[in-house]
């Protein structure tokens, strides 16, 4: 309740460039002027710059680039995705927290989001660099009625949503590298990690983790990933609002997910292939069983990668790291 008042307060304050009196606000929010004053104080603490002048009232000067619950939910046009938000300033890993919420019966679309991760994780025990205040580190809980082997389709769905959101916010079209990387100019801007809570024939929850380098400056990437990583700010030239991107992502993803539940994977597959960087190229796939070299032909209806080796033999690849020679 408190938080929905604060959300409405943000809407009121941003609805005008003029001063707006405490009395007017309290009327619109249907609460006391003391309550208004307390909420304003809270917003200031959260980095909003709000001018207050006796007899005139309040005026917003700037809002912070935050991804807190208030910011994410403000004018978010979804039904489920991001309607429940757990925001933290610093966490080990949002995946870890999401797993706990999923076990406790969290609603579909529940979002765990953090300003910083100190143990952000990638696939296969790798680390994901998640410095404070610059990126989006988030996990979303889904509960599709699908068998576990179809879950990789959701990684591809998430990747397509991510591309659409980035296009919407920046006008730049990134590429997808199978299965889970989003690249711009060949460098990684987003990583996606899909984890499951499942029984043999049924998924209980799918937890999709996404790490997005938004405003990271080039100098802030650790040396060992600098040549492979970039941020939206680096390619776009200016800093972006993280919360706007989160909202765009939640909206795109909910739309695709709902269609996926109705119609299945085929239309996602088509979109995914249209954004894919590796298709039609010779690639090296490093799997747990060894390396394969060949032509990336497409993806299957299950979302696995189809590779034709130099002897013309077709391989279905379910999990691998892909190298695309320049
Ligand atoms: P991945 O295993 O495909 O990629 C991890 C590799 O990417 C690392 O070994 C490193 O080389 C490189 N890398 C690490 N950090 C970054 C970065 N910030 N930008 C670009 N490259 C990097 C990809 O795994 C899946 C990552 C998912 C991260 C999200 S963040 C929210 C959620 N919580 C969590 O702990 N993980 C997910």
C-alpha cells in the first residue's frame, strides 16, 4: 500500500514541471500532508532530487537511475511480469534468491533484481561480473506447464525479448549467439542463465537470470573480459535509464511468453533465427564431450543447435560454447 502511494506520488510529481502544493498532493493521494512529506523524504533518500519551497510546494528536479521496486513498477504495462518485485542493493546472486522464492511458491512473473551481485554466476560454474549501479542483474520466475527438456526454449525466448527491448530503447540491433549470449559488434552485452526446479516429467519453475551491461564504462571491465565484453553505453554513446530497459524487457517478454503458451515455440524459433549471429557460418562448438567444427544450420523445434560437420554428418547440440571466427 505504502509503495503504491509512493508510485502515485511519483506520477503526480512527474506530471508537471510546475510546483505542486503539499495540499494538492495530499488531496490527490487521499492522505495527510504529513504523510506526503514523509514519502517525499523517502524519495529524496532514494536519490530523487526534489525541490521544496514553502507556500509553493514540491517540484522534481531529477530522478535517479535506479532499478528499485518503485522505479520498475512505475508505468509498467504488464499483467504478471514484474508485478511482484524484490529489489536488493547488493546480493550474492539474484538466481540464488529466486530459487528460494520459487520453492516458497512465488507467483509467476516474480522479479528479483539487484544493483550489485558479489557472486553473480554464469553457466557451468563461471562467474558473472556484476558491479554496482551500472548494470541490470535480474532473475524472473516462470511456471510453464512444459516438460523439462523444453526449458531451453525459454532461454531463446528470453534472448528474443532482450533483443526487442534493446532495439526499442536504443535503436541498435544486437545479435544472438546460440544459446544465450547477446552481442553487439561481436562483444557480449547480455548473458542469460536458465535454471530449473523440475521433476522428471514436469517443470515446477524456470528461473531465467539475465545480466545486462548497461552503463558500464569500458575501463571498468576486468582485464580478462575486456576484449569480449561491452556495454550499451559504450556502443550507444550515452548513459541509458536502466529502469526503462527493465520495463521494456518485462513487457516484451510477457507478450512473447503468453504467445508461447498459446502457440508453442515455432514463432519464437523464426524470430530467434532472424537475430542469430551464427547461422550459415562455420563455427566451433565446444561441448563437454569435445569440439565440433561445422556449419551452423539452424535450431530445432526443441531449441538445440543443428551443426553439419565437414563429413556432412548432422549433429544436434544441446549445450556448448560457440566460437564464430571473424
Ligand atoms: P556464461 O557462462 O555464458 O558467460 C560467463 C562468461 O562471460 C565469463 O566466464 C566471462 O568470460 C564472461 N563475463 C563475465 N561477466 C561478464 C559481463 N558482465 N559481461 C560480459 N561478459 C562477462 C552467461 O554465462 C550467463 C550470465 C547470467 C548472469 C545473470 S545476472 C542475474 C542472474 N544472477 C546470476 O547470478 N546470474 C544471472
